[in-house]
């Protein structure tokens, strides 16, 4: 059987370990709350960004099915200007 001194030392180590685990648990609980709040904020921002993109998509012109999209000047590549210095 273990000596009383050995048992007392073991109990003391267990108490210290318990206190350490309680502190770790408290820190992890705080971190979990912080990360959860950040997740909620990011979800909200994502929803707002999706709504803005949907609104922009709704503003795009639509063509009749089967017809090619009309080329708009903003979408065309720039045309080179005639170079009069070409030999």
C-alpha cells in the first residue's frame, strides 16, 4: 500500500492539474465565444455581399434567348489608332 506522504503528494499534483485545466477551460470558453462572434459577423457580411451581387446581376441587361450578346464599347478591346509614322 502507498505511504500517506505519497498519497498526499499525488493529491496535491491532482489539485494543481485540476486548477490548470479549469484555467485552460475558461480561456477556451472565451476563445470559443470570440470565434463564434467572428463567424456570425462574417456570415452577416457574406449575406450582405451576396445581396449586393444579386442586385448588380439584376441590373445587367438581358438579351432574348438564342441571340448573341450585343457588344458594348466598354467590353470591347481598344482599337489601335492609325499610325501615320509607319514606313
